[in-house]
């Protein structure tokens, strides 16, 4: 499968909420990074996606475009629309993804988006007031990783 087809499979599976199809595109040694979680590796990165898809009660509406690949790198643009579970507020998150491929799979996936724009939508006035700060980013990553720890404890043998 070409790297472009791999990215298409990844996001098509994501859009269909087929988590295992999505994660089959990841190398066992995957490293994922985004502003909300920081750096996650291996099964922890995979479990983050499992947690997010399972916790999105109303589902995630996903669009993806502008897939580019060259050699062992690639990129895509994707937009996720969902209700943030903690507040019920609607979020439309615009994301730029960058990939590195190894052994026909994604070994490095980095999502970039404005945490401030996300916080304003997800948290309302609280997001407006503190969503821009490094304090907020650190607190967010601590909280999301704590949620992930609890998810892993409850959902793995």
C-alpha cells in the first residue's frame, strides 16, 4: 500500500469510527504528539484514540483533505466536529497532521492545532481567559493523561 493510501485508510477508518482499522495503520513503535496530550508512544498512543472514540457519545464528524506524501514523510489536513464530553459544547477543530512512515506503516504522527481556539470552543469563557497560556497547556496535558491512565486501567487486561 502506498503512503498516500495508508493515510486515506487511516482517516477513512477514523471517519467510520473503525478504531482498529485506524490503528492498523500505526507501527507498533508509533510516536504520537499533539497539544492536548503531548507525546504518547506505542500502545499508549493507540489507547488514546480508543478512549477518544469511545467517549464521543454523539460521534465525531470527520473530513480530511490535502494528503501529501514524499519519500517516507506525509501530511494531511483534517477537521473534526464533535461535542466535548465534559461541557457538551460543540467543537470544530482544524488540524494539520504530519507523518513519518517505516515498514509500510505510520511510525510518527504529529497533529498541530491551536489549543487556544480549541479551548475557546470547548470551555467557553474559561478557554478565552486562560486557553492561550502555558499553564493551561500543562494542566490540559496532565488532565488528559490522567484520563488516559484511568481508561487503560479499566480497559486492558
